[in-house]
């Protein structure tokens, strides 16, 4: 046993410890997202919209953060690189709306929205001509540039879905120069409605149908020129004895509702004519119909359609100006006769209009 050796061991340990470098482990990068913003909450269709979110590194180390953006089903991923601890950077995407509607935005659970409005025709205001009937009205000639009819057909307890394209036509719409309670009166004369017949193929096996949409009388409605002045969304319920309309939701500038007494003149390839009385309400908003006729083959079926506002130009409402728009309606024609049998139709009609 050598007691003298202990101090030398302690000295050696102290020397070794003094030569070592201790490195403290920093916590990893961690990110927190906030302040989801949209550069324009009411852009025109075709305008670029910048969507951004703040990315803050609340961890202890520099790192990269991946952000998943979603705009009404459109997906885009952005990686923000080199965010230092305690610092923040923006993650952003550019989105271009293709149609006039409300878009819902999501970025890793943060949500926002914006509403795209129709593009002004040719970028300019189009002023209507005074009506031949009265200088108190503007008069616009619209061209039907597209659209479609969706049909639910019920026959012998079975249902089937069909559609046909609306390929053309002309409608002249009159708008009053004066407004009342935030709305202008709208008029379509019977002689100013000329829609091309719509071909619906295989409405029943081997039977095609040419469907003419005929206006049976002059009609009128309202164009809203102030927000919250009225309503352009509607639901209808077809029952055995009546038709019930439920107006709900909100009205944007340029929303329109108009009662249209239509009849359908259907000529089939087997030589059978099917007349349809279709008193409906057209709108630029959303429209849906539920057929609940007791015992009908399409009982419980529902059709929906979305329209597009007719807008003023630059917010001007003193003199109405014409722009593009989409009119929609939905309804039912039940217990019609086709080849000696009762047949039910439930339909939605979409018409895309542009001023000539």
C-alpha cells in the first residue's frame, strides 16, 4: 500500500477535466403559424391573390418549416428555409380564382376566405340604351353563351339522371333607372325571350327529346344594388298541391331574382309531345329544389344550381351598367304523359349571359 499515490491520481483527474469542452444541447426547431392573410378579399375573376401566413420558430435551433395550403380543394406546399430560433418568416402562395364564388382557405388549420366577383366585360362599363317603352329604363340585349339542363327522370318507380347543353339564344332585360329599397325593377317581355331548344339524349331508352323553353308571359323581378337589401338564394319544395319558396341567406351587390312563367315544349324522337308547365323563380344566387310529391318516382330527389351576380361597374349604382351573369333555377314537372305513361321531371336550368 502506497499512500503517496492518491494526490497524483487526483491531480491527473483534475487536469483531464480541465482539458474537456462541455457542449449544451439546444432544443430542436419548433414552429408556430399565425396571421393567415389574403391580399384581396373581393378580387375579380382572373386576378392574382396572395395568401400568406407567419411562421415563427419557437424552438432553440435553426430549421425549415413546411406549410400546406388549401384553397377549395387546390393544394400547394411551401417550405420556408433557415428560420432562426426566435425569428419569423412568411410562407405564401399565389392563387388565381377562375369563377365568381366564395373560396375557403386553409393553412395547417388556420382558415380564411375571400369572394371573387365577375370580371367586368372587356374591362369597361357598358351603358345600356334607353328602353323604347320609357326613358326611365335601361335596356340590355344579352346573348346566351352557354349553360345546361340537369334532369332527374322518374318513370315506373325508377329514376335516372340526364343533362343537355344550352348552346345559344337571346334575352333582352330591362332595368329601371330608379331604385326602391335598395333594388331596381327588372323586366323581361315575352317577345324578348328566345332560347335555342335543348337536346336531351336518352331521356328514356332510345328516346331523345328536344326541349324548348318558352316564356308564356311578361315577367318581372328585382336587381339588388345595395348590400343586405334583399335575397338571391332560394329553395323550392314541390308538393301535391302547391310550390313553396324559401328565401334564405344574403344578397351581394348585383344579385337578381325574377319570376319566370316558363313552359317546356318537349318533342321526342318517337313523335310524342310532352308539354310542361314550369312556373319558376330564376336567380343569380343559389337555387335548389326538392320533389316531395307523394308516391312520385323522384320523391326525395334534390337538385341544386349556382348562379353569378350581375354587377355594377366600379360600384356605380346611379345608372345600371351591363355585365356578365349566370341565371339559375330549379323545379319539378310531375305526372306528365309520355308514351301513355306518367313521367316525372325534376330539373335545374343554368344560363350564362353576356351583353352583346
